[in-house]
């Protein structure tokens, strides 16, 4: 009698939820999205670098400007794994696919019309998955590109230094050192005593004003990063079927997802 009850016991005890995206599956899919986003993010960084270079440094040193953006890039690379993983799993995709103890057709794989934690569910709800990955990337990039983040402060420091350097070179190019410029002024008229001091401080005031205006313009430029990402992704940021065409990678990504059991 005992041998007959054994299979029943195994049926009940066997962990049906073993067919879920766990471990390597979670890590692999998270890394695949982050890896695919490298390219649109680079498009954004290049666009930003071009604007900074043209607006604040008279088109000088585009390559240097790319390196000034490095703190934002590094912070994104360092911080994004955990956030991306939890945005996908388990914030949205988790749990069993069974309804009333039965797996609906296509579940757990390869195309499961129930939101659950399996590759088949990720494939079925691909537009949702695509939007989650985009939303996370966009929000994180936006946060890092805002005043208040450490990365932002470092980018700002590098750009301010470069722009001060740029202004100094411009003055040298005109062969008018800043103090001489301050003394002689636009008309080149010599002044004496107190008024000289006043004009030096006037030049200093101008320098401070330049710093403030560079800070303000940099903030405006970096504020565009989220919308530039949307543009790089081909627009239509939504959970619709044909959204974000350049950040979809649908065919290869689905094939990759289904390599996990
Ligand atoms: C996106 O990720 C998938 C899965 O890792 C990979 O096969 C594909 O080549 C990637 N595409 C791009 C453009 O990086
Ligand atoms: C998009 O991101 C915001 C902010 O992180 C979050 O509150 C929201 O739930 C996300 N939406 C989706 C669909 O992931
Ligand atoms: C000194 O500065 C004032 C205004 O700041 C300016 O009007 C004046 O022309 C300057 N004087 C000289 C000699 O440059």
C-alpha cells in the first residue's frame, strides 16, 4: 500500500514554482537591459557634451567635456543594478502563474498571459517590461543629472574650472590680462587711485557673474537628460505595443529571456 501513496506525496510536495525566474535568470535579464541601455545613454551624454562645449566653452574641447560627464556615467553604472533588478523583479514580475491551481495555457513558459515571475510572463508582457526598464533608467539618469547629487556637483566643478580656464585664455588671446582690462576698461583710459581699485573689483564682479551664469546654463542643459533619453529611445514613452522603438530590442531580448527555464 505504501508505494501507492508515495507518488501522490511527491506530486503535492514537488515545488511547482521552481519554474520561475530566479538567480541567474534575474541577474542575466537585469544585466541584459542595463547593457542594452549603454548605447542610448551614450547618445544622451554625447548630446549633452556637445551643448556644454558649444554653449559654455565656445565649441572647445568636446572630448574633454565628455570626460567631465564621467561622474554621472560612473554613478549610473555603479548604482543601477539593484534598482533595475527590483524595478523588474519583484516590483512587477513575481509569484506563481497558476490560477485556481492550474497553469493557464502558455504558462509558465513560453508566453504566459498572467503576471507572474517566469520568463514566459516577461515575454507576454513585454511592452510593460520595456517600459519598466525605460522608466527606471530615465528616473535614475534624471536624479543623477540634478543639483543635489554628488555626481552633479563633480560635473559642475569640472565645467566651472574649464570655463574659467576658457575665459582666461580668451583674455590672453586678446592680450589683455584681466587686471589690465579692468584698469583700462573698454575705452583704454587710465585711471588712478581709488577708481582703479573700484574697477578691479568690477572685473571681479564680472567673473563672479560669469560663474553664476555658467552654473545656471549647465543646470538647464543637464535638466534635459530625461527628455533626451526619450528621444534616443525613439519617443512614445508608454506601455503601448509600439512604444520606445529604439529601446526595445524585442526579438533578441525575448530569445534571451527564454533561454532561462
Ligand atoms: C541586448 O541584449 C540582448 C540579450 O543580452 C543581446 O542579445 C543583444 O545583442 C543586446 N542588444 C544590444 C543592441 O546591445
Ligand atoms: C516609474 O517610476 C516611478 C518613479 O520611480 C515609479 O513610482 C513608477 O511606479 C514607475 N512606473 C512603472 C510602470 O514602473
Ligand atoms: C571703471 O568702471 C566703470 C563702471 O564699472 C566704468 O564706467 C568706467 O569706464 C571704468 N573706468 C575705466 C577707466 O575703465
